[in-house]
């Protein structure tokens, strides 16, 4: 996809603040620091449109990015960040689930897991929750692919499928924001979904 004009549009912490429009939305979920904001930048070939940082827990709000007036990327807060209080964690959890449960324009969920590690119990809970509580397709991305040797990739992908108990028809794409590997494949999935 040849993106001409992607722009940050609005930040929300509650539903009244979500933008009103008719375009399909694509939501990004995953642990803090897994690479959600970097994914957005890589897909759009922009260095710093979505703020990414080496400090986990950076995105504590929901950021909406308008992609050429054809769809939105919705950057959700990362879960699993250890250094916050239980109360704050519960607030983020609610924020994420409120959005996912009640957004008619939502068409696709992209969930990132770090290719280097087995998905965490929180990843497993999130994936189960997504399959049980909402009807949109879920695309799993194995992020930070550039951090493992090529020879190890298949083994790591297999482990992700096993731990998340994915069905063979569920989508898993290896991805690197650093070298943009996987961006074409993800755009192809998005294109198929938003044309309907
Ligand atoms: N090598 C490598 N590093 C990556 C990749 N994707 C993200 N990173 C790095 O991982 C760190 C976290 O990336 P972010 O994109 O900010 O992660 P996030 O999921 O948005 O994190 P939160 O906003 O805290 O939920 C940054 O230092 C990124 O540069 C990747 O594909 N390869
Ligand atoms: Mg982020």
C-alpha cells in the first residue's frame, strides 16, 4: 500500500473521546515494550509518528492514527508492565477491553508477541479473551524478528503457536520493525479485510 498521508489524530482514555467516523479500525495489542508503536512506524515508513521508546509503559492512553482516510491504526496501552500499581493495571485493562468490546468499526486485531520468548501467561489470557469476547479476526505478529538467527525462526514460531494453542488457520506473521520484514504480508491482510 502506498501511504500518502498518515497522521496522528486523537488520544483517548474513555469512549466519549474516540473519534467519530465510518472507517475500519485496526487495533494493536500486546505487552508493554513488544513493539506496537514501532510496528505503526514501520508499516508507514515513518520514523517517529507513533512514539516508541526504550522505557516500557510509554503508551498509557489510546492513540488513533488516520491512514489516508481509508482506515485507522489504534495503538492500545501495553499490558504486563510490572512497575505499576494493581489499581493502575486494572484501569489499563478496562481501557483496553472497553475499546475492544464496544467499537463497531473495529475490523482486525493485531496482537504482537516477542518472537524470542514463549508467550507469557498474560499473552495467553489476552488471546483467549479475544477469541471468546469479540468476533474480529486476530492476527498474531511475532515481533523483533531481527533479534534471532534465521536458523531459529521456525522453532520460535512453532513455540508461539503451541503456547497460544493456535488453530492452523489462525494467522501468524513474523515481523521486524527494524528491517521492515513482514510489512508487505501485513498490508495484504489489512487490504483484504478493509475492502469488505
Ligand atoms: N530490534 C528491534 N527492536 C524493536 C523492534 N520493535 C520495537 N523495538 C524496540 O523495542 C522497544 C519498545 O518498542 P515500542 O514500539 O515502543 O513498544 P510498545 O509495544 O509500543 O510499548 P508500550 O508503548 O510501552 O506498550 C524500543 O526500544 C524499540 O526500538 C524490532 O522489530 N526489532
Ligand atoms: Mg507504544
